[in-house]
C-alpha cells in the first residue's frame, strides 16, 4: 500500500482554488494531497473527490514527479483544464471503488 498524506490550508491549493474560481480545492504533488477551504475530515467524507485525487497520486507514481508535472501542464495548456487527459482519467476514477484499496493515509484514517 502506498502512503498518502493530506496537507490542510495549503497555499498551493489556495492558488488552485483562486484559479478555478472556487471556495475549496485539492491538488496533488507526489504523494501529498494539498487541500484549501475544506477540512481533512470533510475532504475524506467525499468519496468521489478522494478517488479523483488518488488517481492523480497514481499518475504521479506512473510518470514520476517532474515528468508528470511537465506532461500535465503541457496537456492542460494545449487542451484546457477540463479536456486534459489526466483530468479525464481522474474524473473516470471517481466511480472506481477499487482505487482506494491501493492507498492508506499516513495517520491510518480509513479511505472511502
């Protein structure tokens, strides 16, 4: 199992929230899910959102830290955020109940 951590009140997620025009956001860097505008508990209670972000963790594992960031930014730049292939994969993973079985949060909270 891969250990994943959650960083609350992350300035990185705050920037993402402003860019996306929302009140809360999550962004993954490696094996850390950065959240803004939402508590860890509330984030973990949203199954679809957790699965979405865990797919991004899997993408980092598959491609590597810097290569994935470069590929994600390139694809988002040329196709737009919503049409980015990595975002499409993450949206599809929102219904994948098996993805959570591959990960555990560092403080051993149960995944949804």
